[in-house]
């Protein structure tokens, strides 16, 4: 598959200014900047975003608005549960928040060839992250399936004492 291949979305308006596609390694520095600019997400090394866009591109997605990166989701198929897609980070530029970009990205990833055998989606979310809670519970509602929330990672498992606990959201089966 051509790495610049535009991901198709059912019902996409041809006049939609947003372009959804699989990331490439050349997008890594822009992904890093988008994550940094959110001022909320954990910023990882620039190398990690290069690696992500290179090695996990088939289960990730970016969105551009007239050539500017405005959205990114990183995901991977769990090695110990091949029917489960884990979503690691969801980032949407402030300029396009409230336009269901994150929801559309999730649906696009789930419609991709790489996810044809996926029956569950998991993500960890801090209790204070209302946007992600709405995103994942909304996805479950869209897919007419369950969303269970259990303990994920405790704050004590994170170094430095400044990180909230993370709850595990499990959506499916679908």
C-alpha cells in the first residue's frame, strides 16, 4: 500500500477540507509538534514519533487541513491479543476541536485493512480527561457495543509522582 494513500471514509463529503491518511516517517516531526502543542498529552521523544510513523503506520492515522497536520492517533495491534487495537495517543489541534475529527480518525482506523480482524479497542484515559472519555464512550455508542472501564495503571506506577492514574477503556466486541 502506498504510504501516502488517503484512507477512505464512508460518507465522506468530497468538499471536506480534511485529508485522512496513514502517517509516514516524514510526518514524525509534525506529529511531535502537534503533541507538544496540545499542552496536555505526554510528550515523548521526537525519535518515538518517527518510529511510530514508520513502524506502526498501518494502525495509526493523521489528518491534514489544507496541508497542515491537525490530527493524529497512534494505535497498535496488541501482541498478546491480536483481536485488540490499543490506542496510545489522540491529538487534535485546537483549531479543529469540536468537529468530530478524533471520532472520524478512530472510525477510519477501524475500517482499514490492518484492522479487519479487530473485535476490541482499548485505551487508557485519566479521569480528568473528559474529551477522551466522551470520545471512547461515543465510539461504543456509534458501534452499538459495550464500553467497560476498569483500573489501568495506578499513579504509583508512574515515576515522579505527577501523573494521574489511567483507567482502561475496553470497547467491543464489534
